[in-house]
């Protein structure tokens, strides 16, 4: 089954404790991205990757890191989480760069993060 | 900054009724517009994708319309079902950057 998976689905942590949220897709997609979703706001892009070893900042990259060593995986790293990073996070992938090409973008199930 | 505005913020309708959700945007130059359905606690799922040359596109009981001149789109849901209860998100893409701009969504509740 074609899908985007994220782990963990729920996470409670404390300020400053490094964490990683994994994202994996099995559709051989080149484009992957991370979003955060907060109440009353649209999804905001954190980072995206056009292909292996190619990553770039989205609209709200501060406090986050990513890597794309393999095509299928795109982990999101919070080196020193803070309470303002409490949010719902989504990973997404599409065959090529989303937007101009009109390709369907597939979203993961989401990771709900609480930083105390 | 390019914006995507959706209305209403929330909507409650009775099962079996029709409804229309609105999306206005200022993204320019426009590439395409998408509607997503997001069930509570889940990731968004694509409903329709329209380019500037398309006026309407249907997906079952969902019909999206687009007026690129007025920069408006609507999503019409026919004969609503309880399972239509979800947030509906409008996403507009920029031609030059391929950036996708997300609206805040409309929260639809269908009651029996």
C-alpha cells in the first residue's frame, strides 16, 4: 500500500531534550516536506527536499533540522525543543516538487508533539 | 505576502443537505488550486487539483469550481453524509516558486 508513515504519532518531551521524528514513504517520490499545523493557521512548511542530499528552508525553519540521506526517509530533528514548537507535524511527499507540477501530495498521519 | 482566505471558518449542516465552501486567494502568478479533506487527527487527503484553465472538477459528491479572473474557488458538497465531517483546506500554488500556500480551512460538521 502506498503510504507515508511517521513515528512517533504522539510525543511529550521537555524543553531542550533533542528529538527526532521519522518520516518514510514507499512511493519512490523525489519531493518530501515537513509542515506544522497550529489552531487557526494553515499548514506552514518547515523544510522541504527536492531529492537526496537536497534540502531547503520553508516558511518556518527556525529550531528545526532535516536530512535526506536516502530517497525514502526524511527525518525532522529538533535539537533543543521549546514550548513554542508544540504542534501537530505532518510529513508529505509527491513524485516531483509540489506546487507547479500539480502532482498529488500525500500526507502522513501526523505527529502530535507537546514540549513542556 | 500571498494569501489564501477561506470562509466560513466553520459550518454545521444537516445530513443530506448541500453546502458550499469558499476560497479566495491573492497568489500570483497562479499555477494550480487544490482542495484537501482532513479528518480529525489525520493527514490531509487530496480531493481535487485544478489548473488555471479548468473551471470545474468533480470527485464524487465533491465539485470544485475556479474563477481565475476573480481569484475565487468554491467546493460544493452534494447530499452530505456524516463522514463528510472534516476540515476542508484550500491550497494555491505559485507558478514561479512552486510554493504552496495553505488556507486555514473550513471546519464542516454534518449532523444527523
